[in-house]
């Protein structure tokens, strides 16, 4: 099962690479309409492939650990995983280079791509995450794209994580402070345990507040964050919702950001 997961995640990575190579930006209104249609058809094929691949991704469990949909002992589940339904709350997050694609910072994969990081020029940027469901978190983690020897400049160095106690994150409670992403050990994902004596109740939203970055540069680039909880239930993969015409909503979202002319004239109707 492990080899199947690795194989599937590699396919996801390859598809992401193909997505990155697709042309982006607005399109001329009349003269390039046919080019836009061609791009849209190619885009739909790519999204369908990605959706099919995501359906094959399974939680990281061994077959012998699973009985009737449950594990024998608690399993560490990433409740900030996009594939399980988590999302970035852009209304309460700092502005980012990943305009319209902020959820990529939650796309759980072994090696996040270097060119798809959530980057912000703001001083001490904030990333707010809508979790899969209400949980009592046990740990958080950060993983930068693959590096050797020294963590790249711009990657988070020190950050705090807060629980949002209301929808607008006006009331917050500190979960863990001074999490430091270190070069020692060359460990890509570094996990920070939330103190067991924490009195925080079940929460549905958290904020990562990045205080310092490596190199003390202006831009902070975040590759992948996780929020862990323990559960005996195997999580279900997210299912793409569809519009009134039966088209996946991800198609419309992609049109809006990558093909605005097609979205305005065709897609949204």
C-alpha cells in the first residue's frame, strides 16, 4: 500500500508540474477567443486527471492496522490537509503571491515544489487555516521544499500558532510559541508538540504567525503547514462540488484565475 501511495503522489507531483507549464494571464477579448477555448479544453483534461489521481491517494495506514474502517490505536491525522477538506481563509491571511491558489500550502505531499510556495512581503505575515473539522490539536509542523545543508533564505524560522475562538479570529488563544525551523539534522518536516496541559477546546481554525525568516529577508515563503490530531477514524478524501450545469467547481475557480475572459463570457453562465 505504501508503494501505491508513493506512486500516486508522484503522479500528483507530475501533474502539478504540467499545470505550472500551462500559460496563465488574461486573454484578448475577440481575436484570441479560440485560443482561450483550446486552453480551457486542455485545462479541463488536466483537472480531470488530477481529480482522478487524488481519488487514489489513501491515508498513510498499513493494511494490517485497519479493521472495519478503524485503526487499532489512534492515528496521527493532518486536519489541515487540503485533500481532506481544509482551506486557507484568505480574508484573515496576509496577501500572497499565490493569488487564488493559496490552498497549495495545504496540499500534503512528500516534496512540496519550490515554485509553488505561499510567499508574502508583509512584516510578520499571517496564514489562517480552516481545518477539516473541529479538533483538539496535538501538534503542528512545517515542511519547506527540499533543501540540503542549510535552510534557504526566506523560509520561516520562528513562528507561533494561535487557535481562533471565533469566526473572525478576533479572539485567539496561543497553542504553541517560538516554533523554530532549524537546519540541524536536515529534516524536511519538523514537528512541534502542543503542550499536553493545553486547555484549548475543540477549534475549527488556526493562525500561523511567522515572526522571523531565515536570512532576515523581506519576503517569507511558506511551503507546507500541517495541524495534527489523533483519531481512530480514517479520514475521507474531499469530493469536488459541482455547479448547476454539472461542471466541477474547481473548473470555475481555475477559469476565474487563469482565463478571466472565458470565465466572464462563458463559464459563469
